[in-house]
C-alpha cells in the first residue's frame, strides 16, 4: 500500500505518437465493469493520499463519493464520431463521439428511489470499477480524478412481468473524450480491500420513539427520549451507536445508552408540551449527518410533537 502517486498506472505521454504501444511488463487490462463511483465534480485523490478502505468510506460518509456497485448488467453506449465529407470524398473530423455508461441494478425499491435523486447534469465525475476491484480514472497532474460526467439519467423502472424481474438502470454520459489520453488506473492488488464488495453507500435507518416493549412518544417534562433504530427493512437492528452519534436541533443530546438490540435512551434538554422534538443520526465529531458503524454507514431522523 502506498500513496496514490506510487500505485496508480502511468499514462502514456499524449504528446508522443509512438509512446505506450509496447507490450513489455504485462500491461494492465481493465475488466468487466461492476459499477461506478459518482464523485463530486472536480474532486481528485491527492497524489500523497493513501487509498485505504477507511479513506474511501470517509469520502462516502461526507458525500464526496456515491458508490453504485454490483450492477446486474452493463451496457456501453458509444456514439459514432461525427465526420464531415467533402464532395471529393475526403473526411474531416467534426468532433469525437461521446460515451455513455448504462448500468442496471436489481436492488429493490429503496435503491431505486435513491437513484431517482441523482438526476443531474455536470454535478459528478466518474470512477469506473471492474469486477476484480480495479479503478479506472484520469491522471490530473499526479492526482487520481474522474472522467467528466454530464447527464446522470435514472431510467424508467423495469417492472416484473413474469419473465423479467424488477430493476432500474442509470445512464451516465462522459463529456470529455480527450480525457482518455490521460486515462489511468489503480489495480486491486495495490489496495487493502476489494472495492465492489466492501465499499457501500449510505443506508437509510428507520427511527422511532420506542422501547422494545412499546411506542414512547416524547412528553412534557421528559429529560430522556427512547429511540429505536433499525435498518430499512424495519427488522434488522442498528447496534453500537453511542454518545456523539445522535443530534437534536431542538433538545440538546448529552448522553446515549444502548438498551438492547436497536434501542437507545437519549438524555436531552427538558421537553415541554407541544415542543417539536427532532432526533437525527449524526456524527457530532465529524459534523456530518452519517455515522460509521463497523464500516456500515447510516443516516436517518425522526420528529414528533411532545404530548402533555
């Protein structure tokens, strides 16, 4: 493991015609794409940064990276180059054709809802990840950047019709064909993890005002609130949260005690009748509305009006 400048592939000099066409030294080959990382436009891993699992998870946590991995199907869409032809039959290149990457996922309704929120233009650059865990990107003066993305287009839902299961595709256009001159890579065996299986997105957690025995809405004069925290299925408990993993913009949280699988008691500033009590999962130290529990990221919130 080393700094990004020492582990990413060396791009051939784009100013030379013949450089880079040799085969000495087992040249790297990129495999079947597994998916992409959407990267905040303009972000590149600095040349001195160690690319560890913890580092990438931290960038997912703060919203810099959105992983869309483990695709069911991949389809490249390559536009033909646009040529102008003279009346003597001579071709002139008007512009290079653009490439779009289309990935289909079979991950359920919650994932599909999240994909809909990604509709945008120019917000993201793109790292491409293959099934072996290799990264493909762009060398930006020794930093590892992404291909410039244009339209990110979530496609219409694919319905289960008895012969095809439900799913959803997303299409991302790469808008700068000249960047392929600076294409570079990070090989999986230079990393301390296997990206397609170990780097996941942020999971929505379902919060409730409850103990394991009953619903317990916030009430007048309460200085504690009971919170249940479960994964999106409503059954799998989220355990291991502690003081510093919850925040309230309405009633400051001073302590957190785990009462059992998925249930917590939070000590809060005194509540009064009709107060709006809002609790959210929040990394207080990192000032981000996502927490990391054993390398699984969660976010979520709940709000209710206090009763008399």
